[in-house]
């Protein structure tokens, strides 16, 4: 049956299995760009040893019995296609023993059917695979020689072509297009009365039946003079038909998993090494931070002890008897208006032609309503007080306007100020070109 699509190897060995001796050639590359080395002959023991080295092997063999045909079968699934083809072969009754099939899709007919080309080979013909170690061999393909020749033909001729290949036992006439076998005739040279006549008859039958116009050319001239080289080349580029056994497929799958596991292990080793390096670096940084922490802690302890000593020394000479008065004085100071606020308030009341020359805030020494002291104050006592209810404000300026307009401007300004601060007294003196004025105001808190 057909095997799932798999990645083609970039290098490996193509092997044509014989009875006791085998043809082998190393290859590199992918598809039609594969470069095939010179073919050599090896014995079965050498091939067995090579298969144990986990190298990629592409195998082909020469079956004594092979059946090829084209038909329309179910395409619902791979298993359905395989079962439909087997049902058709069983009706023909061509094989008495167990057999394996491999197929490739040619054309989609509808959602349920497709046209397939298929090959069928008895299981007894597949025993050549025993020449490799089934537990270690990595087999990429195991195909009949007919499939390899069809693949090789597809590299030199993309249209339908007829290929004739002869080895020690058989003459094969293959009509193929792009690696797909459409017609196949196998002539047993030992049993044929006239192998040449049978070959010519087979070619005529195939070309007339398929309507193929043929023009002979030697495939060997395109792929080399060695008769085994076209077969090895076609095997290396992965033919469309594969008969690899399930055991070999599992071995290859395990080998692939082993490579993936090895790659993952290497990545994990690298990551582990990075973690170790990072951990070592973090340990070194942690040790440095621990040393710095201890140093800063010791420094803080020393500074705290020094602060405690200074506090003790200051506390011995600190007089706290007037602390409430000091706090109250600070509160009184904080509650007093700021000069910039007073200036901003006055500026909003100034007409256009008025220019201020002086703003003075006067703090009273004592409350004017306070009764006279019955006892004289101690010597050196301050005359100023920290708590007041009002401030005096002196505002002076000039008015650039002729008389009597200057008088009108002054009256308007004084009225504006009266709405803000209480005007206690005012002076106005007009000169030749301007007037001078002064206001004494009281600002109540």
C-alpha cells in the first residue's frame, strides 16, 4: 500500500539488490539535482554492515512477478483506495498468495473517486529486504526496478515515453510519464523462444494501444553508460511506488524520533548551561548585594547611634518652657497674608493711567485696643507681637493725567480700594503734568 509522504534525504546510498551481489552508489542532493557517484558492487555482508550504521538507504529490487494497471477507485481515504484496488485484484484472481500494492494518484474524477496507477507484487518477492538489518536500517524507499526506471525516465522526458530495459533475467517494456507507469510488459528472456521478436511485438502492442509516437534514444547516454546507473539514479530520486515494509517504516520513524530527541537534548543541554551560567552570575551578584546590604546596615546603625547621641546632647540644653508660645507664633506667622497676594489684589484695582510707586505692609507693634499694662515689661522684651488682627497698607503712586481728570481717576481708584481694604486716610497733590497720591489702608484678618 502507499506510504505517507516523507522528506527526501539530502544524501545516502542507492542500492540495486541482487541475489548475492548488489550494486551501490552514494548520492547527494534532492530530486533531479542529485549527484550520483560511481556505482560499485558489494556483497550481502558488506550491505548488512552498512545498514547498521544509520545511513539513509534507497533500495530497489527485480521482481519475478509484478502486475501494473490503471483504474478508477475510491479516494475517501488511503485505506479505502487500498481496499478497492485489492477487491479488483481479488476478482481477477491473479495472485494465489498474499501480495502488497502501491499506488499513485493520476486524476481526480469527483469527490469520491480518482484515477490511480498501481503496482502489485507477491509478498514472496519482497524477501530481498532481508539483506539489511531491520532493527537499525533507515530505508527511505523499497521499490521494484520498474518504478526506478520510470522515475529516471521522467528526468529526461516529461511526456509519455517507452523504455526498454534488459538485465540477466528479464526484458522490461515500460510506458511512463513523469515517473508514473501507464503500461508494463515483462518478458522472461530464459523462457522466451525469440526474445527479440517478443520485444518488438511488445513495443508495437504498447505504442499502438496507447497511441504513442516513439523515437528511439538510449537512456544510458543521458545517465551514463553503466546499465545499473539509471536504476540507481531513479531509486535515489524516490519513485512514486514504495513497498517498504511496516517494520522498516517503524525503524525509520524511531530513528527520526531519536534524531529529534537528540536535537531536543542538545538544546536542553545548551539551555541548562545557560541557566547554570546565569545562576552562577546571580549567585555572584547576590553575594555582592549581600555585602553591600551589610555595609549599608552597619553604616545606618552608626549614623543612628550618632543621631541618638546628638539628640541626647541637644535635649540636655533644650528649654521647653516656651514651646507653646513658639508653636503659636509659628501658627500666627503661617496665617498672615503673603505680600504677593496683597500686590496682586491691589494691581487688579489700578486704572490704566495710574502707576504705583510704593506698596508697604505695616505690622502693628501691639493691638491698638489693648489696655495699658499695669506692670512694666521686663528689660529687653520685644515690642512686636506675633498675633495681630489687622495690617496697615501704604499705597503711593502717580497719575499721568491733567487736572481735573487726575482728580476723577484718583477718586475712582480710592473707591475701588475701599471695596477691598478700608481706606483710613488719603493725600492728593497735582503737579503740572501729573498728580501724586498716597493711601493709608487697613487690612483686617
